[in-house]
C-alpha cells in the first residue's frame, strides 16, 4: 500500500493508534486463528505498520514489504526490533528467492493493487516465495458504496470473495478457504507440500 494510491483519510486512519489497537486486538487474532506462522513471515503491504509490531511478537522473524518509501522508512524508524526488516517494494514483483517464507500475510492491501492483473501477479509471486506447506492469509473488504466512498481518490480494485478461490488456485494454491466477518472476509490458502507449480 502506498501513499500514491491511498487518499489522505486512509493515510491518517491507517497510521492512527485507534487502527493499530483494532488490528492488534481484533483483526490479527481473527486472521491468524487456526494457522501456524512458522519462523519467517512475509508481511505484504505493511502500510504505516499497524500490524508489524504485533507480527514480530508472534513470529521468529518478519520481513515487511511496502510500496511507499515514506511508510517503509517510517516503520524502520518507529519499530526497532532485531527480528524484523522493512523493504520498499512491489507485491506483484517480490524481490525474494523462491521458497523463502513460512507464511505470508496481507491486511487490507490487495484492493490497492492497480488492476486484477496486478493482483494475479501478486498471487503468483506470493506462491513462489512461500515454502511448501506455507500459508497465505489475507483480510479484504467487500465491494459496496460505503467502501467506495471511503476510497475516493484511492486505488480501489475489490477482490471478490466469490472469485478468490479460483484465482488463488490458478496461482498454484490449494486448501483455499473464505470466512466472512461483517463487511470483511479472510482468505486462507496453502502452498501444498507436493505442489504441482514450483
């Protein structure tokens, strides 16, 4: 998520202590429920870092990638811990070798990618950098007038919950599940141990 694709309200809200608290107390526990993160987690689209600190408490090592240089630099300044690193980069062209991570997490960032094609590239890249057995977890919001109003002057390309399993399967994932909570939903997908795509 980058400041070039996110409006001023979103920039303010996502950096607020209120959103950090909701992310820590509600969003992450729900997202991570029933999943093992393993020892090296990739956080995709870290934004201003609402989830970063909590993820570093829950995993042995966390690498965060963020499109906005300003956000990435802000996280590096604000959150000082030895088990984390922050890079500026693009989710649809991840700068990591394949099979690097035990888990990948994306909190409300997929809809900020500029096109469905960029989302497809991101799914394929996430699959590539996950180890066999690794899990991809994402929280997304559904399309609707309220979310569209909140994203005026932001990139907003909703990921349909109905199409997500097919799109993730096309990228190589298996065991795809979707769970709804009010206006949001959780995606969970696994890079199988004996993946056909490698």
